[in-house]
């Protein structure tokens, strides 16, 4: 059985993985959902000072602190950036990286560097408005993403401001991400093709592409289907 470390995207906490974790545990896996520093129950007054490398350390600490091996590191959306860095750090403890409709780190580049200029400018305005944090999204942000009203309500009510430095500070890779055994899950209602950098990485024999006919938050829209995919990547 695998040891899953599940890392949520921006503004979310470990709670976002509750239903997926339940399915995976039912299949016999060990599951460690992560809340990154400054978010959800780990929110703190100086959240605007939490940096990118702190989120990497959060993930590495879960793996090493729990003495995990055969680890499947799963990153959703933003968290693909720290997950990809942590994957290189944990060495032979890693079994596989899974990116769930996520960004992928590039050495020396930040999460925001992957955005077009106009969207990057919008994000910078958001961080000013949020005093150095990215404020939670309103319900309209989750429309047409295969989410129930209950799921949207959970996303709106439980999201917390996201530390802005984690979005703008550069990634530091100890191993190229294309060298690591990787599954990329593309959620088709959030765009019908992966980003250009992901398509380039998919040329590596270490990478595979899977697709889900759902929106950008499959852990809430199709948790059983996502858990089934994750169960399938484990090497017995």
C-alpha cells in the first residue's frame, strides 16, 4: 500500500482532501493531508511573511517526521510548486509525484512567473489589497467547475488568505522534475490541454498524463474518482 501526502492548493487547508482521504484509507493506504504554514488552522497574524521555502519544508517535515517511505506526493493547483521541490528533497523515500491540475516548478521561477502579464498584474493588485496575502475567492470563482452548492459553500467559507510571498518567491530544485516518476492529472473543465511547460515535461518517459472530466477542484467534485486514480498509481 502507498503512503499518500496530500497537499491542497492556494487558500485551502488539509480539510479539502477529507473525502479523498476517506476513500484512500478505505483502500488500505496511509494518508497524510497537509495544511501548509499560514493557512486554515495554521493561519497566523504574520502569514504575509511565510515564504515559498517554508511550504517546501512543511511537506518534507511530514515525510521525514513520520518516517514515510514509498511516498506518493500529491499537489493540487498552487501546491505543485512546493510539492515538486519537496519531491527532489526526499530522495529514495519517493515513489511518485502526482500533480492535480497544478503548476509545476521551474528552478528560479515562481508560481506567479507562470502567469501572463495581465494576470500577474492582477495578482499583484490582489496582494496589495490583502496586505501581502491573496484573499479568498467569492462563489463566482467556482462556477461551471462541476461543484455542488455544498462544495462551493465549503470552498468559500473555509478558504483563508494565502501568504503572498509563496506565490512570488522562486522555486529551488535539487532535481529536475522531468527525472522523477510523475503522473499529471488534467481536469478538462478547467482547460482541455496542459500548459506548455507540462506538455514539454510529458515528453519524458518518466511522465504520464491522465484526464478527468471535471473542474479544477476534483477532490470536491469527484473525490471517489480521484481516489481511484491515486490508488492506481501505487506500485505494489
